[in-house]
């Protein structure tokens, strides 16, 4: 949090002065998220008569450290808004990592039923305790995650043993890979293509649309469908900045954020239906992995019991109330 007297310029403005801010996200401009964020903030600017003007910056504005540094910037007030998956946000708010628990959600509708209900509100409350705004009604879609490999297809969990697997900067991702016998390597999304090309990692796991827009098909020959985790883009912000906005402006932001998220979810789900064929057309060899072998490996490892203990009974109970018993 900023020290007293070190208040962002926008927060020092009088109510009559235009307020400016920035919105980061980690994908390219031609991705499944950028245009919807632009639409969101264009609508806010229009409906507030220019009183709130937020610019959208792809690939986190090319800052060193990408998402990890952007999260710090949100926390200390150098950045007003960001979109971030729960696994990385978990570095600041542990409970948000639960969004990515393996095999927790049945499908996309199940995810958004949870995020639009009490579970989403619980995560928002946990974020607020850390000085972070979360708008659960503005959870954007990324998709269920699958494996891409450069050396051989992943047909069962055993095929990951001894392989270097790129993961985002989140402990749940690293523990998941270790539980399956792989070696996790943390690489941010901007550096992922080069990490795979250089052999720093031989396996990546991502949503299909991320594999497409980041051209990971160029460095991952095999696509193994597992749907092992869901990941999305949580709309977060610097809570004191948000609290400085008049309630009328907050209401406009919420309205446009919900509308943009709903449109983006539908768009991305429609894209997912054709992603496999598009990635295959770009040279990836596709197989459907045996997901049961992954569940069995996690159970043998005690993965769910370990993470239940880490999250605590309150958090685990909030998730199970939304998705049913886990592990």
C-alpha cells in the first residue's frame, strides 16, 4: 500500500476533475480479451461523460516481470486495473488459487455459476482484506487447460514423469506438476514461446486459445487434451483507487464490466469449439489423454488433502459449497 502522502494523482483529483487510469492484461492485442476490455472502458468513458478514462495495455505494457510485477503495482497503487488468473493472484490472496484446483469444475457454466454466486463474493472479500478490488461478476474466460508437448504426446499421467513443465508463477501449479512426477519451471507468458523453443521446458499447459494466440503450436508438436484445470481472467484493481471513485461511477464500471465479461465468455467458448481443429491445422498432433490417471495420481499423492490444509476449512468449505466434494 502507498505511504501517507504518496497517493496516486487520480485519487487527489477533485470530483469535478477527470480521473485517469490504466488497465493491464497479459495477452496480445489480437487476443480473446483485449477488445472486450477496450469496449468496457470505452463504455465507461462515454457513460461518465469522460469523468473516468482508463486506457488498455496488452502484454502488461511490456513491463519487466509481466503479471507478477503488475500484481505488485496493483497492490501499491502504481496500477489501477489488471486481469489476472487466480493461480497468480494467489501470491497475494491465497484463496484465489482455488479457481485452478484440478478437476474442480465440470464445465464453463459451472465455473461462472460459482463466480457469480457466494464463492465469488467470498474471494472478493478475501481480496479486499489485501487491499485489492475484485469484481467477481467480471470474471473473463480463458478456458480449461490442456498439455502441449514437444517430444511425445501425454497419454497418461505417467508420461509427465521426469519432464520439465512450464507453469505460471503459482504454487498450486508447481505442486500439481510435482504430484504427477514432472519438474515445474516457472516462466511468464511473454517468455513462454522462447522457453519452449530453447528447450528450457519441453511441456506447457494452457487453454487452447492461449496456445493459438501466442503461437505455441510452433514449439509444441503434440496437443494432449486433459481439461485438468480452469483458468480465467479476474478483473482486479487497487482498492483505494476504487474507493475514491464516486458511487455513480462505480455503478457504471460494474455495469459495463459485467456486460463485457458476459460477451467475452460467449465469444471465447465459441472459439474453444473450433480451437482443436485450428491447432491441428497448424501442425499439432492431437490426442485425448486418460484424465482418470491424473485424478488417481493426485489422490495417491495426497494433493487435495494437502491443499485443503493450506487453504483452511473456511475457504475449502466455500468452494465445496459451490462445486461439491473434492478429492
